[in-house]
C-alpha cells in the first residue's frame, strides 16, 4: 500500500531572514522568486501541497504580486497550491475574488472566512475542480475570543467552531468543490472534536513548528480513518531552518522538511493507520487535475 506525504510547506517569504546571497538580488521580486524556487526544487518530492500566504506578497506591492505569480508557476503541476488568503466578502466582490484566485492566478485551493455565511462562499464552492478550506479553529492564542463563543441552535449549545464544522460538513454534500477546514495544531482537543463531526473532510493543520503545536497529539486527534485527511503545514521552521553555514541554507531546508515528513509518517505507522508506508511514494491530489502548462 502506497500513501502520500501529509506535509504542506508554507511559502511565506521574510526577506530579513533570507541568505545574504539572495538579499543582494537586484529586485525584491527576484529575491523572493529565487528563494521560493530553491525551496520548491529541494522539497517537491516531500510534500503534498504548498501554501503561499497572500499577506507576505502584498507587503511588497507589485514586486510581491509578481513573485506570487511566478511562485505558482514554479510548483510542479501535480502538487496543489493553496493560497492562504482567508478571504470573506459578499456578492459580486466574492465573485471577483474567486475569479482572481482561481482563474487569473490559477491556484488550486484557497482559505476562506465563513463569517459572512454560505452565500459569500458560493462563488468558490461552485467550482468542481477547486478546494475551499474554511477557517474553523485557528492556531493563534486569541482564536477563542470569537471561535469559542457559545451558540445555541435547536436547544443545542456548542462553541462557534463546532457550528462552523457542522455547516461545512453540510455544504460539502451540496456544493461541487472539495471543502475542508482550518484547525490549528495548538488545539488538539478541539481538533479531535472537529474530526468527530467531519470524519471525511480534509483539514489544513497550521501551527506545527514555530507556533509550538504538538505534532503527535494533533495527528492522533486529526487523522481520518485511513490515516490521512490532514495537510500538516509548516512555514518558518522549514524555510529558516538552522544551517551550519549560510551557503548550506537549502540543505537545512530539505533536512527539516524530511525530518518533519518522516516524523508524521512514524506516528501514522505506530498508530496502526498505515501498515506498509513507503515515504514519499505518492502525490496527494486533493483539489485539482494537473495545471495546464505548469
């Protein structure tokens, strides 16, 4: 039995942490493209997806947008690219966002904010070749300010994040897109609750690495019955892994990605989900067919 990697690498460029050789590039766009290109080349056999966070690119204006567009093109066509935008708007504005992210830029999936309701996500969810990953329980310390507020419906009281999970499970049955949830690794108990409500939905799991999420606890809480169903996202701990020397930075990136992928697989095998795991033997195709021309 061959199984896919569950590692998703966040492509969140921080120029202040780039090696000197890249910081000396003639342009911001060139530096980001070179950095991301080397990361992708060094790790594409280890991942199930890449996830650029839109904010890191918008911060650099036109240069950042140029770098984002080229980064998407650099990812091999069989690997999904998730735009982490956490978008939430309504009506024709939501239509415009869906067109921009899916058609203009060609991303395979996007993270969205459900606060405006089902109709605000309809332009994304109607796309049968795309993924829509709905913010549910985020990894930041203040996530409970709203996400843990108690809601009552039909005499049943529960935190908002579980209501979101229930809603998304219902939407997944009637919309053509592949729907998923964002649940942070910093809250494994909440992750287990969400998984029990949504046994078949993919879950994007941020918070491993720099944010201190517990990898093993999160995997045990969030893996589905087949030992999959998670995209374990790591950004800073992989991109800026400590190297022996600055010239060895990309070797450190690959080593950390490999360490994390193998750590994930060890939990999967030790827990009995996967009995005959061949690391890195397959590719996860959660959202889209191969991107033409990529």
